[in-house]
């Protein structure tokens, strides 16, 4: 059963809405990458606008959470933890938006031999977010479960990190990919990896909060 009530419950409802909106941002980003790798650049640009829209809505929800916290939800000593958590969660959407901008503005040629692996990295990064999302949701239910999902987040980030390294290694060793494309895809792939990195940052915050609550 929920640990808190009243104003705190309202904050958790806002946090859950924020988690959902960040998740939608990431799903739209995945759709954009898929379409781009299929060669439909016009549709990919349309989807980038959707990524931007969802990210803006997530940012609005983050500010709403901060306002609710500073209006009296939770003890003063705990408010900063939730502000920090919402910022870290929001950073995952920022990373996706940043990757989308680089890809659409620069429009590098598609590295056909790496298409499948790029999508695997996107999937792995989004799975990292899925785990931390569950960890945050469990903070108000079961701190031990929150800790377990936070640990899964870290493990999944390591998987994403390995995929990122392998892709970059193959890309820079390739003689088929132009130098310009390598430079741009390096940025895009690194930023996709950043989604997992930012999710792991948030999982560290969940761990800290869960341990403090468990005493």
C-alpha cells in the first residue's frame, strides 16, 4: 500500500504523469530513428517535431512537480530529493531530443551495415528507462522493490554501454562510411547511449532515496 498520503500522493500522481510523458518522448524518438533508417527523411523530420512536443510537455510536468514540492509536500529535508529525481528523469527525454536534432539537422547517410545494431542500442536504452521508471513507481509502494529495479537499471545500462562501444568501433573501422557520416553518427549514437546513462543517474537517486527511507 502507498506509504504517503495527502499532498504527497498528489506529487506521486504528477511524477507518474511525468514518467509517462518521458516514456512517450522516448517511444516517439524510437519511431523517428526507425523511419530515418528506412530512408524516409521527411517523415523522420515530422516525428522529430513530435519528440520536441512530448519533451516540452514533460518539462512542463517537471516544473509542476517542483512547484508542488515547494508548496509544502514532503518534509523540507526530502523535497530536494524529489526535485533532483524529476530533473534526472527529465534528462532522459532531453538526451533523446538532442539526438533527434543532430540527426535531422545533419542528415548523415545511413550506415546500412549498422542499421540493426543501432536499433538494438535504441531498444537497450529505452529498456534502461523502463526499469528506472518502475523503480520510481515503486518508491511509494515498496522500497525493496524500488531498489531491485534500480539495480536492474544499472545492469541494463551496462548492456547499452557495450552495444554503444561495439557500434562506434565498427563504424570507425569501416571504410564504407564517410568521415562526415562517422562524425555525425558518433554524436547521435553517443546521445542514444546518453538516454541509458541518464536513466542510470536517476536510478542512483532512487537507490539513495530508498535506502534513506528504509533506514
